């Protein structure tokens, strides 16, 4: 657990029996007049090294709270977020990679099972609802104060997921009730707000009406998982939007009207909460843009059970999406996620079908809300997905196969993009090299969904560079061909490297300029912890030698250099960070744990509970960063950039820039004036204590 130590610990006791406190270690923060020069210097160095984007990975729940505003969950729309945005811009970052932003389940904090359209209302910043004139004081100070005071994770830099999941819902229910009460009293502020609310409902009705209805039915049936609904009208409620006879259609219309009348407040409360989220997203987007920071969204490959309920006709009835057997799972992974029916994506004439329209609307909303772009999780799941029967397993024997690459499959052959002539029959259907010799026309057909996403980006003024395509793990032939054809940007995690392989794709020097390079993602160990892992596994020597050879461009004394790297953890970490900046890649992502030098892993895959997905950036993150800098654990960006410039041979021709970087490197590492003063005061007492 990451906790903050006191900023200083001044103890002037002269008693010989009382131990002298450990010297506090804090770096010196830059003074206000130094910051513009620092930022400009870092930008110049990044440009010289050919870097376009320096992005922090921080899921919304990990954002820091503003002091005295910690409700138990981070928010990318809060005052704490604004404070972090200013800090990141000052350091030299220009973007933030968020996690998926959909509504998550009460029992699982994983953002990768969230809704596709509705935004997670846990990200709503409650403070403005209390004291921002725009919101008319629709949340009482007493309620807000109670949530703050009862937060069980105060001062722990952790989310309190179960706590805030309940309390946030109650607070938003109160806010809606007060909104309606003030509207009835013709409060002018609330009337203006209501005009915007009505416009939002009209603009968003295609997804908002269904998501709100689901919320009402979940309350009626006592479960937010529709397959478990079992009260009266359960069968009808489960299939309200499925094709049916005229009689069934009429019954569905009557039922929708009935639920709408009986649960009007629940439905309107849901819509109002989504309206608040939308307004705050717009506001933070404008603020971030003005400060030089852009948000990237993250789209998980999966659709949730809420999406399946709302759009059942566009999904396959008999197959789920999963993962075939691989290094991590001999039986594959039975995800149980709905798989979109290929025949519903486009019509025979090439126009968008109902599924295609759903995808287009979903991605356009994401591009609109996130001007940086969208990271697409598990890209292979869009281009060449693995599916398995609902009553089977994700193995070949269990019926698993590639949806678009199985012309020999008795059921899936009608969806095949290829013919049997394109198959390498010497390998099994789950082999990455199963498909061969694709034509340009076949590649285009595999990219059917990708082209829909590109159109959504174009309609929001973006291009293919707005896509970050997660291509870790399995890369089938069709996926590789799509990357080549469209020139997409993939991810390269240097922590995954095999240091003995000269041509390994995760080796910094081998990363193409269009890709995004990083040490680790949200699923990986922080750099400090990874160093300990490879030391235990006896691969530290190989990694150290690889870094020396690549970064120093095969120096004569590489064995001695590697030996120094092995002995000095802070030197190893600096070179591992420098590898990002010396690589050909134009885009860098850095997990927040590596920026701040934290030791805890953010997500441990397969783990459910309040302790996972719960790590946060400390509230006092500036002070924490300075402390970690002084301990050589946080990222000292000028220091890393200096290393990159010198090892690339760019220092001699750019001495003025080098001198500025050296100055700022020293300043960030230097003790604060307060620490210097404390040490001077303590000096004579330390001398006495050793007598």
C-alpha cells in the first residue's frame, strides 16, 4: 500500500537514549518562474528525439482527489483531475490514456466489463452539485460531508469501490429529487439546466432510453443481470427488443409503457445522472485542451449483458467470444461475451446493418468525448475473433474456431472471408499461421468493422492516428495484414521482451515509429517490481546486457557497463526508461505507477474484489513525486532525456539544450530548502548522539 510519510519530521531531542529520526528525503519542486523554461526544454528534447506523444496511463478511478474532496473513487472530471492535468503538462506530457468508462457491476470493479454507451456515474464529481452555481445546489452539503467523512479509504490512496458504489447512487438520487423540486418551484437556474437536460435526452434517446429502462427492470426484478430475472413478465422483459409477431410487438409496447409509468423516477434519475456525466465530460475536455492535455478513451472488445439485452437481434444466438488455448491457458478462455452477428454488421448492398450502426454510433460517441482518440482493446477480436458454442468450450475439440477464417467449419463457414485454399492444413485451426495468401479484397473484408470505426473517427475530424490498437499476444495473419495495409499503431511492451532475441518486437530498437512503446500496461508489474522479478528469475543479466548494447550502441566495455547496471537498480530503471526515448517509436505511454515510482501492480488479471483495480495516484501527488524523486524511484524526465540524447550522439550538437536539461535534472533531484534547513538544525544533535 502506498502511504505518504510526513513532509518533515523535526525532532530536536538531545537524549542519547532517543534515536535520531531518519533524514527526510524530498526533492525540490520547481519554482513557478522555473516551470515554463522546464516545460519548453523538455518539449525541445522530445522533438529532437522524434517523439510526438508522451502519455500517462491512468484509469479514471485512479485519479487523485483534491484535498478534502475524496469520496472514495477517482474521477477524470474532478478538481483533482484538473490539478493532475496541470502537473502533467508541466512535466512535459501531452495526453492521458484512460480506461473504459462504462458502468461497472456492483461486484466487480473491472472497467473492461462496463456498458458501451452509458458513462460510469461513479466518475461524476459530486462537489459541483453542492456549490457550483450552474447546478443550483442540488446536492446538500450534509450528504456530501457524510460521504467524505465515512470514506473507509481516506488517506490510503485506494478506491473504496463497494462503499462509493452505494453512496454515489444515493447522492445522485437526492440530486435528481432536488432538481425536480426546484424545477417545480420554477427556479431560473434549474429551468436553464432542464432545457439542456431535455436536449440531451432527445439527442441521446437511441441508447439512453434502453439503458434507463434496463435500470428500471433491474430494480423490479432485484437483479442487474437479466438472465436471472424471474418475476412476473420475466420472459417478456428479457426480450423486449427482439423481433416478434404483431401481437408480441404490441405486448412489448404495452410493457415498456407500463414500466415507464411505474418507474418514471428511476428512469428519469438514470437519464439525469447520464446528463450530469456528459456535462462534466465536456467541461473537463475543454479545460484539458486549454492546458495542452488530451484524453484517450479505451474501448474493451466485449459487449456486456446490458448491451446484449438492449440489442439482442444483432448478436449471435449460439456463440460466445473467447480465446483459444495458448501459453497462459491450455483450455483457452471462455469469456462468455456476446458476439456480434456478422450478417447484421453490413447489408448485402454494403450499407450499414443494425449492428454496424450500433458500432458506428458507439465509436463516434467515444471520439466526440475523447479528442485524443480511442485505444481498442484486443484488436484481434474485431478483425479475426475466436468464438465457441454456448454449450461448448473454447478449444477446437469443444467447437471453437475463428469466426471469419473457418471455411471448413460446418456452422461458421457461411461467415468465412476466405476459401479452403487459404488454409494451411498442416497446422490446427487455433494456430496463428492457419490463414495464408490473402488477397487485397479479402483483407478489406476482414477489416469490415475497422472501416466503420475509421468512418466514425473521420466524422469527428480524426484519422487512423486516433486509433491505438492493442495487438499484444495472438496476431493472426489477417490481423497482421490489416496493420500493414492501414498502417495502424500497435502497442509494444518492453517488459515482454526476450533479451536473447535480436529481432524481438518488444525490444526498443525494433519498434516501428508509428507504434506506442511502454514498459508496462495496467496489467503489468511496475518497473521497480519487475526488476525484482527478473532478478529472482535470473534474467536480469540478459536484460542488462541488452539495454547496454542497444542504448549505448555496442560499446567496447559493455560487459563492465552491464555489471554496473546489474549492481545499481536505479541505473537499470533509468536505462529501461531511456529505452523508450531512444527507440524509433514516436509515441510513448507510461503507467502512472512508473511515473511516481510505485511498487504495487494496478491490476492482477483474474482477481475480483475491492483490492483489485483500486490503486490511486496519491492526493498529495506533487509532494509524493518529490519524495520519490529524491529516492531515485520516480521518473526524473530531464535525467532520462539526457541519457537518451547522449547515447544517441545528439548531445554535442545541442549543448545549450543539454545544459538546460542538466540544470533541471539537478534541481529535481536536489533536496528542498526545508530539508536542508532541518538537516542543518539536526547536525549538532546527530554528532552528540554518536558519542
